[in-house]
C-alpha cells in the first residue's frame, strides 16, 4: 500500500537536501506546499512511499529514524504527518 508523508519544515534552505536524500532511499516526491498559519510560514514537502506497515505511529517512528540517519539533527526542525 502507498503512504502519504507530509514533512513540515520551515527551513527552505534544507528542502533540496531532504528531497534528494529521501528519493535515494525510495521515497517519491510529489509536491511542495506553502501555507500561512498563525502569522507563520509553513512549508510542506509531500512524499509517497510503498509500505506494508499498518500502524501509523510505528510508520512515523520509522520515518523519523530514517531521516535522522540520512540527515543528522534534522528531526528537531521538522514535523511529520503520515496517512494512507
């Protein structure tokens, strides 16, 4: 099954690196969105990935670990949302 992954990162200077690194390990980059939320800019990178994991919490933890392994110290600067 495919999972949609939304990575919220307010550091646009890191977006190309995030996209490149995730594509290297099997994520498909779909889109980049911009929103203004409570007077704050919010940038959302949207990816898709095939997975057999059905537990969203476990999937989110796995994504956090993968991101931290490929881009150390990034996770403290982002928020991850996953859905089927």
